[in-house]
């Protein structure tokens, strides 16, 4: 597994490596795999639909649990996610500080899946960690070819549209109820409105 390779090479636990090499250099002070007790009150409530109404949802993984993994377990904020994706927009640099190489950011944001159906949204391919808009069919939310996107649990979504110089973050804190965040109406409308607000 990727995270175990990182631990062996670096000699550090995966979450410590990520904090030291990615989160701290980017100023992502609220991005963690385990919520400190003094920040537990800031964690947003998750909601679900019950009988047509929003109701609080019990977390499937308690706040005290720590499950560091490359594909899950990370908790963050809108501003921290914006910082990370601004760095991705800048090919690995934020505020004059290089965090990832340009080659690394490119490899993360190029589709490797050809014409295969990859991901939930139409017209996208899969890079290393992001879905990538690869054809006009994927532009239905007014994103550009090459836009890279990532959905998380509870209808969270981030996207970077280099052609529009746009970074977007959505944190709805609602369980999907069977519909992926990639295709949620609220995500589609928000992304289209953000694109429409860009003056070109």
C-alpha cells in the first residue's frame, strides 16, 4: 500500500509525514486525521433526510478514531482545502513555497483511463486522486476540459478549473442518501453559478 511505502521510506507514521510535508507547509492548520479535544466543538453536524426532513446523523466513525489512509479518514475545513487546491492550481507552489513538484501535480491531474467510464460524472477520466474532465460531455457544469475534481463523503466536493483560474470547495455535511456528491443537484448548480460569475 502507498501509505506503508511512505512510512518505510520516511521512517515516520503516515499522518505525521503528511502533516510535516504537506499540511504545515501549506498552512492547513485545521486538517488532521484525529480531531484534538479543543477543536471537537467545531466539527460540523452531518444531516440526513428522514420523512422529508433533515435530521442529525450519528457519525459512523467516532471523532476520537484515527484512521490515516491516502483515500479516507482526513478531516479539514473549506479554507484549508482551498489552500491545497490553490497549490494544485499553481503547479505545486503556494505563496512562493514549493510543496509538490510540477511533475507530481501534473501526474495527479491527467486522465489515465482513456475512454473507460471512470467515476460518477459523465465525460471524466481518472488521474491520481482526481477525476479529470476529458471531453465536452464533462463540461455540463460549465467547467473546462482539464478541470480536475474530487468528491468526498457527505457531499463534499472540490474542483480546480485552470482555464478559468478557479478553485471551488463545497462542504454540505449531508449524507448522500444513495446519490453521489459528484452528481448532486446542489453541486451541479453551485459549480455552474461559480463558472458563470467568472468574467472572461
